[in-house]
C-alpha cells in the first residue's frame, strides 16, 4: 500500500509522464498506424514503453545520485526543468489555439517485424526530445521527490507511458475518429498546458526553498 507521500509522488509521476507523452509526433503517429494496420502492435507498444521506462529510471536514479553528492546541481537541474516545463506549457497553449489532427496512413503492404522495430527505434532513439523529456525533465522532478518515494514516482510515470502506448496501439480503430478531430486536441492541449504549468511551479518553488 502507498502511504500519503508515495501516493503523491505516484500521481505526480503519472501526470507528468502523461503530459509529456501525449503530443502529436512521429512516434505516436507510427504507433497509431500500426494499430490501424493491426501489425506487430505488441512489440511496437512494448519497445516504446520499455524505452521510456529505462530512460526515466536513468534520469531519476542518475540525477538522484548526483544530488546526493552535489545538492546544488540538483536544485539547478530542477530550476532548468521548471523553465523547460513552463516553455512546454506555453507551447501546449499555443497548439490549443491552432489545433491539428493526428493522422496515420494505414495503407501499404505488410512489413517484417525487424523493419518495423527499426523504424520505431529510429523515431524514438534519434529524437533528442525523448532524452530531454525522460532523462532530464522526468529525472529532475523524480530526483526531488521525498526520500523513499522516487520508486512511486517512477511507477506513476511508467504506468502513464504503458497505458498511453497500449491505448494508442490497441485502441487505434476506436480512437482514430477522436484523434482526427482538432477540437479534441484543443481540449487535451489545454489540460496538458495547465498540468505542466502546475508542475513547473511546484518544481521551481521547491528548488528555491532549498
């Protein structure tokens, strides 16, 4: 059972992870496409989720270890993370003003599993924003959680990743009409912007308080 501190860290991890991952991009479009095609959905969802989990764990553990030796570095990372999250929040609000639609071309012949996994790894590993989101941002927030609750934070952020990719892959046929409506993304981006702004404020005030 989670205690209050662990529950708070879990919710923080989940909301931050969900806010960062739910955005129109090549990776999400690719997962949606595979879901519409019903082709290698399980491996694609597993690779995307596991990569997120590993990178987030590296960020939380790595920055936590650095903070134990150089506390000032952790506060600096927290302030930098807050600034980036604030920019992300502004970006989400801007997207809400000009919403787009997430589409995926489900046409074309079947491709072998190796080819599909190479593509999804390319979309993920070669995208610098992946490292900024998982290692730096999630890591800086997770490393500042109360002692003993970092695992709960990581569990929450990991669950958000797994649920999103599973929903996108396995629920593609049901969700594609919703994702094709710009108004749905407008509402979602507004919620994302508010969530990121709240976490950025919490992170900044916590860092300045020492």
